C-alpha cells in the first residue's frame, strides 16, 4: 500500500515549511546542502504547507522549482497572502486574491493542494462580510479551469457557530481543525476534504508526541478519510453523513524541532 493512501480518501501528512536550522543534523543529515532540503523532506513526508506565501509574493520560478524537486505524488498546501485576510472589510479582497492566484501558483500543477486563508485571532465573525469573502474564492483557476480547494483558519471564538459552518458547507470550503493548541477548535467537516493542524509537540517526547497520542491521531485520520466523525473533538453544529474525504494533516508549532519526527511517525502508523 502507498504510504499515504487508505481505502477511502487520500491522506497527506506533513509539516510547515522545510527551512529550519534545528532540523539540520536531526531531520536533515549532517552535511546535506541546504538546496537539497526540500528534496530530502519531500521523500519522507507526503505534503508540506508553504508559509512564505503568507508574507509576500513568490516568484513564478520558485513554484516551478518546487514542483520539479519533489516526487510525482507529493502535494503542497499554500498559506494565502495576509493582505487578503488581515483587513477590516473582507469583501474588498478580490484584487489581492486574483493577483495571488495568477502569480505562478498554478505552476505547481497536480502538486497544488488546499489554499489556507488564515485570519488573525482578533478577526471576529461578521456573517455578511465573510459570506462576501467566500464568494471571492474561485472554485477553479481561470487558466485551465483547474479545481481549487480552499480552507479558512479562523482563530476567534465568535466563529464557533452553526451559521459559520453552514456557510462554509454551502461554498465547499473547509475550516482548519486546530488541535492541541490555544486556538478554538471547529472540527465540523464542511468540504470534500479535512485540513488539520496539530500544535502539541513537546521537547520531552522524542517523536514530538507520546505514542498513544500518535496512535489517536492516526485513528482520527483514518476515520475522517472513511467519511466518519472522530470522537473527542469539538463540533459546533449538526454534521450530515457524507462520503470519504481526503485528509491533510500538518504538524505545526509546538516544539518545532520535533515536528518532522511526529509527521513521519504518523505516516508509519498509517502505512
């Protein structure tokens, strides 16, 4: 069996970014050239969430290079630019969204996974404005008509309402399942995929998490992929039964030095 595939939806496990000095000599072999770090990471993980796109525009050549350096079945998710989400009126983000999507992103081709639109913790839920923002997110790319997947990462308690999850379901947009950290959790599946960011790795655990915690996350991923609802997570509304879903899980934050080990341990458990 492929290391990232189950009988139901496709499972992708990864980390945020691939450039981090403490990974050199632990995750990356001593002496490995920095220019080969993505090559190395992409052969031990099945996905990476690119963070640099949140802070500024990337050159088209970079997307092409990332595509060419990774295996055929590898997938990137992208953090959308903060200029689209860190604004008072979300309905006015159309130009920024269009510029981002036309700036070389599509050069990732089949390796383009979900786009994560992350909001600041101070951003509150204003239903009319947020609905207008969701309408700005295209279901497909203008060039070639490639289908796009969108996920929103909200960090304010005001979003924990069935009004929000139903709005996402109407547009086929997922909500980030934030776990093991300080942010509110919304584990309601609202799209054909689930997007999870776990943030609880610690320095005391060689694999970032205790074995029992890794077993639990692996089981939750299997349940999501099969179309079920894992226990022990926080939902805010009714969740109708649906079919299998693709699952993207990223080990983010926490004790970052151990995040690759946690991700690889999950891949092994899902093997």
